[in-house]
């Protein structure tokens, strides 16, 4: 049986504007949900970020496409630091567009994230959620993740600063 929701690795080192455009559109859609006041990331900037990952960070990204393979509807990113420190830790993200949630796609992506961690002998995956996107916390509870560190992001617009 053919999987109607295929996912493929994204080769960030060989990224082009054309290949990164669907990822950029997806990321901007997700950021709008959890950081609604931030402007979208321009494609050119996203391309530069993809091409300038430091050698001491192993970044693996996989994109999940809709059945027509016209848009990215989900994504995982795994980051492993190759510094000799915290070699048991992998940083990860699992994201699915809201209209595709509650369909098992997040679990499918998470299983790939776990496989990447296991393949690299990592025993802990650290992930984050946002209060502006409560689906993230609900997903973490469903997969059995435990809260580890609560933080806040504070922002101020430069033009609003007196002084």
C-alpha cells in the first residue's frame, strides 16, 4: 500500500530557493501560530540559514507532504551537537499544520525523530512547545513526554523603547 502522506529528507547543504520554498512557506505558517507578532522569514534568509549550519551541529530535516505533493504539511528537525558535550541529547521538533492534526501524522513524524536519535545513540530528545499553540503540549502529553524546563520569551519593539 502506498503511503498517501510521504515524507522525505531535506538536504539543507544542497538547498536551493526552489527546494526550500515549500519548507519556508510551512515554517512561516507554523510561526504565525506560535509567534503571531513576528514577521514571516523571507525565502532568501531561510536559504542562507540552511546553507550556514555550523559543522558542529548535525541537522536532519524531513518534510511531510500532502498526497498531491504540492505543499509541506508537517516536518521534523533533529539537531545533535557534535561537541563532545551532552552526547546523550538530541534536540527535536515535530510540527503539523493545524488542519492535518489528530490524524496520526505527528506520531508518524515523531517515530522518525526517535529513530534518528536511536541511530545516533541519543537517549534524550528535548523539544519545546508554545503557550500560543496548545496543541503542542497536548501532543507531548500523548507521546509521554515530561516537562523539563519552563521558559518565557520576552519581546520589545525597538521603537517603543524610551531612552
